[in-house]
């Protein structure tokens, strides 16, 4: 399943498929801004789903773990899954769980803007 242009899908739903699509190098590297392996190059040419899965497994792993540990962050992600491209719906998700907004934004920025901007065009909404 691929993202449609501009359509946001739940990041946490992708996590269940992590190991299947990620082919990152073994060994150690320095930690990047997302807290994972900064030496990993996620496969932007293999499509959005593969890139997101890889980003969650490595370059953005620490941010993903922070979100998974937060009920509010997970609730925002689950809410976003039902929103599609509806910005009002997405804002309502944030409003319902304000304590999870910062962690969710950091995770989205890492995955959609830092690691997978070409593989997932139109999803990065950071300035």
C-alpha cells in the first residue's frame, strides 16, 4: 500500500511491517537527530511505505519509541489514520491530545521531512 499524494496514513500502523522492508547496513553508526542510526540511508526509490518503515526502524527510532510510550501521541496517530487529508480533522486530533502533539510532530518531521521527502511527496508540512 502506498501513500496517495498528500494523504497521511498512520505512522504507527507502518511499524508492524518494519523488518520486512528495511535493508539498512549492519554495524554501528553515530546517532542522528531522530535518535537512530545516522548511517542509514532509507530507500526513497522503493516507495513511501518502504521508506517510512525504514525511517521508523532506524533514523527516527528514538522518536518513534517516545511516541509509542505516550498514550497521547499514539492517540493522535490513531486519530490521524481516519482523517486522510482533512486538515480540520487533523487539528481536532491534536486538540484532543495536546500533551502528545510535540512528540508526534517530531516524529512526523523526522519521517516525512528529513528521511522520506521524495518517497512521500506532499506529506511534509514543516516550513
